[in-house]
């Protein structure tokens, strides 16, 4: 079982490009004590990326290669979340704008035809009586 774990770890390390530096050599991992000491904060930082800075507020965190590596990854994740949120906001806003334009055309057609047809989704709401 130990031999299998070692073989799997070696295979993952050699195949995973994220553990390679620009020259293609594997990046050094933090010592196992380093990783064990900062593992909880690394995990919490992925769950709540805004906490990426936590390792930077302590001397031990600043000196920990493991903690600083994951702090950097968490900052990248936070930026990704922000970009995704802005993109979704813009995309949804654009789709609502198109929907409103279609409703405007439908309202014009209804008014020009002399009818009182309610607009889809919003026509059942009464604000003015």
C-alpha cells in the first residue's frame, strides 16, 4: 500500500505542470511540518478566498513557503470570483435589457392595435390604478 501511494504520488508529480517552474523542474514543496502547521489556514482560504492575506499577518506565515504559495493561489481564486461576478452581472444585465426591448416592442404593437394585452412576466403587476 505504501509503495502504491509512493508510485501514485510520483506519477502525479511528474504529470502535474502546476508543480513545475518555468524551467520545467518540479517546484520545491514546503516541508511536511510546514504544510501540517499551515494546512488549516490554506483550506479555509480556499473556502473563503478573501482571507488570502491571513498568512501575511504573521511572521511564521510570511516565512512559510506552503502558506505563501496557497495565499497566492487564493488571491488568484478571489480575482477569478470577482471577474466571474462582474461578467455574470454584465451578461444578466444585457439579457434583461434585451428582454425589456422585446417587451417594449410588444407594448407598442398592443397599443397600436388598440388592445390591452398584458406583457409577459411583468404585465400582471399593478402599480397604478
